[in-house]
C-alpha cells in the first residue's frame, strides 16, 4: 500500500512558527510533524509515500535526504503554485498508477495526530468497494459533511449544523479528520483542472452516485495541529499519555 502526505500548505494558522520553515517541519514532542506522520504510516506497513511540497520546499527535501527518507521510498511532488488538496492529489496520480493495479492508497494531512485504526479503515473501504473512504467523527466543526444511513456522502451541512438534532433526521453531520483511503479509479473521474478541493470533487462524485463513504472513528483520539495553541495542547496530551509517546 502507498500513501500521500499533504504538506504543501503555507501554514498561515501556525505563524509565527512557520515564518522560517514549512509546517511539516514544525516540531511536536521533539519530532517534526512530517516525521510523526511518516512514522504512523510506517507502523501501518506503508513503505512508499509521496509528499507534496511548496512553502520552503527545499527545506523538506533536504530534511528527508538528511534522514535517509526514514527508511522509506519517498517521492516529492513539487507545486510551483498551490494546487489545493484535489489538484495536489491529481498531480501525484502517476505515483499511484505506476503499478497498474487497483490498490487503495492512504492520504494523510501532515498537521493531524490521531489513533484512528487505519487497518480497520482499509478493510471497511475494501469491503464496501468505495471510491473514497473518509475518516470522520461526531464532533463540533463549521465544515460538517452529511452522510446517510448507509454511510454515503450526501452534501455539506450548513455552517452551524454540526449537532445531530440540527440536521435532517436521516443524515448525520460528521467532521472530516484529514485521513482518507482512496481507490486509484478516482483519477479517471477527476475532471477538475488546476487548483481544486478534493472535498468539492467528492461532493460532485457523490451526487453522481459514486460511493464516497464515511468511516466512523468516534472512539479514536484526534487532534488538529494547525495552530500554536493546538500544538501546545497536543504536547500536554502526549506528556499525559493521552496520545502514545511519539
């Protein structure tokens, strides 16, 4: 199995920490966010990863070279202009299509920390023959996605609709975790060009009847690492053993 780490963002929410480095090289508990993400993937058995880069791109390339790619095959997808999540994934299509097999792959944001069961998520994706499977949780968010009783993506929720009682009774508003399992079949269906959001592409595909599914990970720990105060909270959680030592 292969994976992609989204690491090309400007990291504006992490300023001033990203004033002289990409967010992928910001540290948590003595390790960079990129190192933590790669270790998580490696523990899951993934040895081939592509990382998209833009902001301070050469620093990431040099960092990986200095650490001998942490014993993995790591390819770099350079974005001269930011392509957003969908455009970034589409540019990296060659990496997932080179084997010619329909082997699912994992996509992981560099700035999230979780205990989500990736093996269970992969089994769910395969059993349901999904085009894409999104790890989701029932938690407060301004960007909830609505899923039906069969776990299929339907549409976005209104910005203030993140609680079950505030949604259509038959639809669950769930928060996306930044972790997905995707079939390479998706690349033939991504008609969008240039920079675009993968979530917007998922919504279009779901409306066309494609199986874009929710993997419920409500019991797992999850932390957004996109802001300095969130990093500080994650440091305390690691120290307290809420997250395993990194």
